[in-house]
């Protein structure tokens, strides 16, 4: 029973950011009983073991959204943008810290991540949202490619003094409008703009 309570506590600290389940550096440090500064220092000293898919730093926008969703006072005097660790990042952190408590807690943390993953995938809308996200990502790549092509054409035409700025600007404005519409829709499903903690009601009858 005690183990289950520990896993539930950890689940409450797992966030969904950029489509990944992660844990804030300060929460992970608390579980491993070290200060946040030491945790991040150890990760940076072993950066080859922490690729971006294991650990990444929040953007200013993500951090502002995070603070707006939870009590601002709880952040105290945080000056630097926090780092977050994925499931594998948490495990690597316990390895580089190499402490008994970190190794013990990492077992509970992995169990909590697995539980969260199962809960998300059991959502009846999971497949639909996942497919829509993939489609939006593909469309975004196409728009980015077109924007780069137009930019390259503008540079080439300008160099040859044969550019029609009005036509090119109309194309770019049209592209920007489409990109804005796409990103608005995209951000509804992508966790770079929506940060979610575990719903305490999930799994309860």
C-alpha cells in the first residue's frame, strides 16, 4: 500500500509538455533528496548521457504557462528557466547521482511513468488526437518548406534586380495567414503550448 501511495505522489508531479511525459527538475531533485542546482550540474557534466529526448529546458512561453496554471508563489525567486526530464532522463539522473535514495526512488518513478502512459493511451480519443497531431505536424513542415523556397526565390530575384515586391509580398502574406491558422489549430493538440498535470479524477470510479 505504501508503494502505491508513493507512485500516486509521483504521478501528481508528472507533466505533459511537447507531447511527452516529463518531470520538473525541482520535483525530481526533491524525490532524489538533492538540491535542484546539484541535479542540473550533474546532468550537464554528463551531457552525453542526456540528449534532448531525455532532458530539455522549458522556453519562456512554456514556463509562463506553467506558472499561470499553478500557484505563482510556489516558484519563489526562480530566475532560470527550469529543465524537465523524461522517463529515461529520470533514470539517467539516478545513475549519475549514484546515491542509494536516487536508485530506490527511480524504481517508483518509472512505475509512475508507465502508469501515466497507460492512462493516456486508454483514452478513447487518443488515436484520433494522435492522428490529427501527425497531420498537423506534416502540414507545418510543408508550409515551412514553402516559406523557405519563397525566401530563396526573393533573394535570387533581388540579386538579379528582377523582383516584383508586390507579388512576392502577397504570396508571403497569404502564407503567413495560413501558417497562423495552422499553428492556432496545432497548438490545441501540441503540449508546447498546453501543459497538463495528471487529472486526479482519472482512474477513480
